[in-house]
């Protein structure tokens, strides 16, 4: 798990970071629910466990200097920073200000140009056709209204541009872990499962052929954490927003049961040894070319 030094410790040339344009967040309960979930805990500690695959995901895009790239629901910058290293003009957008601050901190350390915006993927604060490439790794799939997200992706992506997503599958490690969450604290009525984004048939229905040319590929990443499975399960309990919120919603007895199920899930998939947890997790890589 890669560690970074605190902001302000980088040396060399002065880092230039573009000021953020803050979009107007939709004032509704579902958007606020999403913000509360992902503001809970410390997602940067979670995303550090699959940073290598995030870098490989960006590398497969073969981004060019000057391309306009949006990292939608960027978190603390797992895709944003590798994309900025290519010389592309990169913008990261997220609901959670603290995650945007972490991304800017990382950019400062690497002396990268980066713009970040606070906003919702359901109402992107950008112009029509503004981006050549839109990326999202385990991000847009958690929005409450997928139809709005896809409409917005179509609007801000130029003709011939690409939207490239990494989405957890229902049968993969994280899909099954999220099922443990939903069994205890279901989503509000009418909010679809985020795991639909890992279903190829659903994606082909949502990304219509008149607007998009869609291809998918199943991939596997490896979570790597410098803890035993016990420590990793505890990391997710304290740092992964969805897990934090489920524990908060349960009574003491149910918390104990959920903690045991979470530990069993990590332990049964462990292929690391000693003080290291290594677990493989399947996701679907989705490439949608805007017609």
C-alpha cells in the first residue's frame, strides 16, 4: 500500500494547481445520502490498496498531452493523478470536499497541474462536449440515479470521445461484500443496486446504440494491505464509507454479527501471508465511445 508524505513537503518547482469551479450540488435527500456515505471514514486508506491497478487502468487509455480528461467521482485521486502525469488537462469531481483536498495534496507532492470541482455526477458542472475522455473507477456506479448519470456522461463527452468505467461485479469479492451490507441495511426504496453497473445486459440497455458504442471486459485487481485479514476487516469497518454507515445503523448484537461476517469474507479469500492481506476482486471494465 503506497504511502504519501503530508502536503507541503514536496521540493523543486512550485506546484501550480488550478482553482476549483464548484458546481451547485442538487439539494435533495439522495445526493445528501451519497455525500454522507462517502464522507464517512477515510476512503484514501481504502483506495491505497488498489493503486497499482488504478495506474494500469489509466495507462491502458494511452492519454495524450492536452487531452481534456474528467475523473468523475474521483475520490482522493487514484485515477486523477496518473492521468495528470501524462500531460492531459485533468479535472477531478467529487461530492466530498475532504477527498478533493487529498487529491490536491497528492498533486502538490508530485508538482502536477490539476483542477478539482465539488459536484454530483448526476448534474455535472461542465459544458456540452467538454471532455475527450471521462474516467470513473468504482465511482459513478454508486450514484442513486443511473439514468441521470448516463445522460450527463453523454452530454459532456465530445463525439468520438470515450467514457471508461471500472465497476464491481455482483459475483466478485466486493459485490458479495456489498451484498452483506444490503442484507442488513437496504438502500432506500427506488434506489437501484450499484452492482447493476457490473451487469453487461443492463449496461447495453442503458447505453443506447444510437449514442454509444459499448465494449466490456472482465478484469481482476488485487487488494494489498499491510495488515492481517483481521486488521483489513477493521480498516474497512473504520474507513470504507458504506461499511462505516452500516455499522452505525445496527444495534450492538447486529454489529457483532456483521463484524464476524466481514472478517470471514476477508479471511476466506486471503492469499497473502503474515502481516499482509492480498485478495483478488473482479470488476468490469466498460468502454463507451460517444457517437
